[in-house]
């Protein structure tokens, strides 16, 4: 840690004050002023909008390189790179009309460019676009992104899958810090509430260079809600209703911004009954409740920006055991999970003359409890009081991240960074899935970007990681059986690297080629499990001799974009050495089948392909089609488990500008075709193909300075009976959700 503070001291010692301002006007191609254009500087968390004259003004901008984003619906996004040094800069910006979506700044990559400038292909989705889908949970909304799927247990539990990889192979970032919430478990969900999230970015492929272990399969990077624009105060209330689960999602938020200080706060509450399948039955105890609280405080000085955020989520999620009692109650019965998650993040940016230091701290406290059965006295009478948690795990994770952005040399940008993690896991219940343990990670990396002209860029880097894992011995008795968790003292280290190239082959064709290695150290469950896991109805045995997974992935992306037509093709080949998976042994313990963790080399390959056609002169019509596929095989030719089925999506979408009072009108009809999954592992069963039709419509009503956003959707319009290949309830032949009517309202002041 002393080296981190040394870096900070060096940065602060070269600190100089700045008094930069940026002002100007924004017009369209006809030099007509544009009202409401968003102007935002991502790294400073400051922004404003243009007035009726198209004018804007931003003050107290630090010296050095600043990236200013100009975005407006229906127009191309423009990024201006300014090198400021105690001056008043005047910009006159002209935006060009664009049929397709706005280009967004990608925060999850080190140099934070807009997507069209990135060497690495990153998928971006705003929460506003996901809200139009009508998904009851955040993870169900993410599956609309090509290449992203979910392993689900009802509606309340969902784990992200990126190109066939899940669990500890997919790293989740929230508020800019690594989210650790016992993600090894199949029935351990994402653990985030959708309220107070601005957008999500998806890196599909190894990102260990930037994020270390567990980013072998990809990264989900959730950007928190932005602060209010300078000198503005906003309040909004949103309410969604779901017919299938008789559910309700409610959220109330407030934010204000003054010259140097920004503040926001949000509270949310979700409650859902058991979900209904097409035959009218409800799947017992798939109900769940979730409370969420988020707050943030930002402070800006001339050459210093700090941002403090806190998020508390408390979830109570039923664990289903099949279709039994039919009820519409929303309070889960036994067995259920009770999960409290705290995320505290502090981000600091020090702007020097021509360079920058980022210093970020994070603390995540995950408290997971599982309640399995009611307590009885000696005569068998059931006690009314709440039973003790059979599983009681407390996971505490402290992370730090320091990056130094070197002064830009011609067109070369370079970053040097260190990252670390200190984590403790403690058991306080009778049941032990994983032992008490302490984990320490340390990584150092460097990466550089060279854009020698507007159409060509190369990015690369390398990294070294070290992990120290120590566990305690536990002796657990199940009846007369004794199960021992042996103490471990394991060390893991690895080098990773990446290299990417972006070029414009022709005027409208962009090509990206990325080569990257990644690694993942075995998790506690894979190393040490030795007992019954009632959430998955199996007896699991770990393997302390497991080696780290290592992979090498090749990604090739081709994009063609003209004014009225888009085509993309993203292909990948991912070779993984020492791939860890669990398989049954054919033996039983405590009436549960025994599963053990083993390793084998594996290969995954596939991609995402799509077209987007906007026929002229029908400016309101969009025709979209995407296809996604992934195949996972072991070196012996056997298929890997939990590989999503091929999916073909076709969408007809209309968008209308409307009037000053009624705007942002849309309607969408989407047909999702899931192919039969017959490429299955030795212990899986095939899954039939099926088609789902979804409909959505909505718009915004403006009342002076207030607005009402209305979204209405119907998911599974024909009430189709189907079972997803990645549903944990597939083994019991329990279908997924039937038809679901969703009404969403959002009132903003």
C-alpha cells in the first residue's frame, strides 16, 4: 500500500489550479439551434444541456486532456478532445442527423472512448431501452443483448452467461468496483436492482488484462445513475406492474447539483408472487421481495474530482421444490434465501498538467443466509418463531485500483496500473458449503493505445497477477457421517496479455481484430466442497489439486454502416486449458447424488450476426434481425454443459418524434426463435426449440418542466409452453413463464 500512497503524493505535489471554461452553440446541418442537446464529461461527472438558442456553458474544467460528448436523439454523437491550459474555449458544434442509435462513451475500457473509436468491441445498453422490454428483473433484461443468456431458477434467481461461460468466469462491476457475492453457486443470482443504474456495458471475452482473475469469460459493467446537470434538481418516481407474477417494482429518486457539489438518493422496492406457467399453475415458492437503497455524493475542484456512492440491497428469495400449494402471496415460504449486500465505492481523479491519476477504493459486504426447515420441539410441535439460518455466510471484500495516465505523446496514450483485493469468508451457520478463508490478490498492468489516424488504431498490454488463498479446517457431522474440509494454503500466479487492431477497410466498413489471454484461479467451492448442497439437490466434492484455468481467445468483428443499413458479424474462438466443471460420479450420499469437480481442456466458438434496415423514406420504420450461436466442446469431443441454444431474433420497430407534448413514441414486435439444443453434455438432456412473440409500445408526455413516460409490453404473447435449456427447473420438467402483461410509468419533475 505504501507504493499507492507514494503515487498519490507525487500526483498531488504537481497539482496546479485551473480556471478553464467551455462554451458555445450546437446546431443542426441547417444551422438551426438545437434545444436539449446533452453535453457531458464522463470522467468529471459534470454535464449540461443546450437552451433554446443552442447555447451551453461549462466551467471549472481542469487542465489537460478532456473528452466532451455531444449527444442528441436522432443525431450522431460527437466527441471533442480538448487540451486545456487556463483558457476560455468556445466551441460551435454542428450535429448530423443519424437514423441509428447514439454512439456512447464506453467506461469499461481503459481509455474511455465512444464505441466507434474503441479497438475492443463492447456492447452497450441503456436502462431506458431495457425498461421497454418489461423484464421483472435486471438479469432478464440483459438477455436481449446478443451473446448474453441467463441460468435461471424461476424469476427471482438469474446468473449471467456470456458466450457459454458463467459463474466465476464472468466478472460483474457495479459502481466501478468488483461485485463479490458468492457467485460460485448455481442458485446465487446477480444480486443487483435495476433502479439507479444508467446503463450496462458487456465485454464478451477475456478481460483479465484490465480486471484480473475471473474476467476470463467477460465483464458486465453497470454504470450508476448520473448526477443531475449543473445547477439542476430532479425528482422522479417509477412504478411497474407485472400480471404473471402479480408483481410490482417501485422506485423514488432525487438528485441535485450545485457548482461544486452533487447529490443523489434513491429507494426501491420490488415484490413478486410465484410465476404462472401457461396451464394456469403457479410454480410454488418462486416468489421474491427486494429492497434497494442507493445514494451518491460528488465533489469537484479545479483539478480534483471525487465520487462517493453507497448501495444496500436486501433480497428474500424463495427456493422452489416444484409445483404444490397454489397461492398469490408474496412472502416466501421455507426454504428461502435472505441476502443483504452492501457496496461502498470511492473514486478519485487527480488531473495534472498533462496527465491524470485515478485512485479507486471499494468495499463489498455480502451476507447470505438460507433457511431450510421449521424448528420442532420434542413432541413435534412446530415453533412459530423464525428458524435459525442453516447456512450463514459473511463475505467481506476490500478492493483498490490505481491508474496513472501518462502524458499523451503525439497520438500514443499509455496507462500503468495496480489492483488488489483482500477478502475474508466466514461461516456462522450449521451447514458449511465452503470453509472460512482469506484471499489476497495483487496485479500490475500496463496498456497503450496508438491511433495514428481517424480510421486506424492499435491497443495492447500485459499484466501479472498473484493470488494467495488460505482456508481453515472444518469438521462437519451429518448424522453419523464426518466430513472434513482440509486446510489449504494455495498460491496462484499468471501473466496475461492482449493485442487489438481497428481499421476502416472501406468508407463504411470497420474491422476489429482482438487477441487476448485470460486466467481464473479455482474458487473455494471447486477446491474445498465436501457436503450436501440442498439448493441444487446434490452432494458436492471439491478438488484441492485443481489448476488455474487459462484461455486464449480470438475475436473478429466486421461492421458495415450506411445511412439506412447496418450489418455486423462478430466471431470468436476461445481455447481454455484446465476448464473446471462438475459431473456426477454415479454414487450417492445422504440420498443425494455425488458430484465432483474435474478439469479438461475445452474450446468454445461461435458468434453474433445481425442486420438493421431503415428503408428510406420511411423514417419511422426499423427492421432488425440477429442470430447468435455458441458451441462448447471438451478436447475428447464431448460437449460442455450449460451452453445456450442457438437464437434468432427478428424485430419490427417504429419510432416517431411526435410533438412537443407527446414524443419519443415507439412500438415493437419481436419474434425470438430458440433452436433445439441437442449438443449436450453427458449428463444433460436435449431441449426442444420454441418461438416467443413479444410486443411493446410507449411514449412520453411532457408538461412544462415535468414528463410522464409510459411503457406497455406483452411478453410471450401466445402463452407458449416452453422450457429454457438453461433453466435449473428443467430437470423437474417445469416450464418457464407464461404470458406477462407489463405496465411501466415514470414521472419526472
